[in-house]
């Protein structure tokens, strides 16, 4: 496709101003600093100039990148369920600090919300993790009793327990030939990458029968092989240390909710995409991303497994979590966080 109009032209500037009207300055500062940090990193890492330009144009063509909202979507006596935007860290680990001026973590934002409410952030402890690039609901404990119960439940969930049920919504590249499938493929660290994982064997099941050979929906294999986590290369040391040395069982249930065409501005406009619901039976690093890529339908916006650098975010959203505590605390469904415009095959908006 033809290159978009330069940033300095009035039509593009007006479009950007309109899209960003009403966004708090602190949020623009966070995203603006993040965008500058990313582009500087790409240049320093020696990425080809045309790839840097694709990323730079994505900020203009897809101003959704600059919008984010942290909020408490549900609260119980023992837990807080917070909505985490994409491309934001939950908190800084030991020895870590802000990477650029204006960077905000989820924990810092929640402490800011607490200043205007009675939310007890002093005790808030995360019960599980969401990847930097993933948006959605994050469960945090308010009490030691809640933290202990959640820790045990998540440990069991990694082995397939039903005490905790997590669901994700995602946009994948291409139209799957199946409507529902169970992807059963052990996962291990990819020896060719400091960051990525890979499947060892593939045992895809669809009503007891094997799937046909998956379609190839890779955007750019060279980019996928070369780039690091999300759009923030190179991979940091803590990513390398967290990978599994040996293959571990991994099972994912996937259901197609709709098939359509991407309406998001950019090089992939009009491409076939599908909205899917994902339920991880096990909890492995990059499980959903690796399983969908293995099935031939990587996630839209996935740099590491699809080579897609033209979409402003990884299109993976933790849409629901159900946790049965001693008092029978319910699950929570946060607001829709996957704000990517698509149109279904019959032109009905997804």
C-alpha cells in the first residue's frame, strides 16, 4: 500500500488530534515516551529503516495505541480485579527501574487511584501474571488469606485444575477451518531465541480427528526470527531465565466466534481475521501465542510469532477469570479491551 501522508500534513495532524481528544496528559506522556523509547531502541538494534518507518506510521494510522485505561472492575473482601491495558508492566521487579520518562506501571496507577478512594494498596499482591503485551483482567489479593488461597489455586490450575478458569479473547490471522479445536502440544524454550517458546510435538484434536495441515498466515518470518519481545527488542535477561528448559504439557481449547476482515488502518487492512475465544487448560509461558501460531493462525500484532510490526498491539485480551474462593466469590468480566475494528464476512461489525 502507498505510504500515508507525512505527519506534518494538516489532514493527518487533524485526524490525530481528534482521535486523542479527551485523553489525559499523563496517559499521552506514558505512551509518547514509550513510542520514542521503542523507535530509539529499534534504530540502536540495527533494524532496517523501512521496519522502523512501519512502526512509526502505525502510531499515526492507529491512534488507539495512545489510549489506555486502568480501572478496578470488581472488588470483594479478599480480592481486587483490575483491568490492565496492553503494553504496560504490572510492576518493576527487583533491580528494575523506569526505562523512559513518564513510564507508568499498573501498580503505580493503582496507587494513584487509591489516593482518591479507600482501596488498600499497601497489601495488594498480584495472584498471577499477564504478559506485558496482553491486556485484560488481573486478580490481586487484598488479604493474606486471599493471597494464600489464590496461590494454591493457581498452582493447581497449572496442572489442569478447574478451581480457576481463565478465558481470553483474541484476533487471529486467517480464517480457521475449524469452529472449535483442542490444541495439545508440549512447549519448551526455543534454542534459537532468548525470548521465544516452541511446540515439541503437535497433537491437534477436532472431535477425535486430526486437523489438515495448517494454513500459512505468517506476516514476515524474518522479522519474527529477529525481533525480541513485543516491540521492545532486545529480550531482557529475566525473560531468558523464566523459560522452561524441558518440554511441558500444554493444552488449549479454542472456539471461533466470528470471521471477518480487518478494518484497522495500515498494511493489513482488509485481511482475513477471526475472533476467537481461548481457554488455557494449562498455564505455560506464551502458550496461547505458540499454540495458535502452530495451528497456522498466529495472533494479530504478534511480532515474535507472526512478524507483524504494523499492528499497534498484540491482539490478546484476558476477558474473564472465575475463581471459587471459600465464600464462593464470583468470576469477573471486565470491559472489552480488544478495540480493533473488524468487519465480518457479511459486513456486519464484529
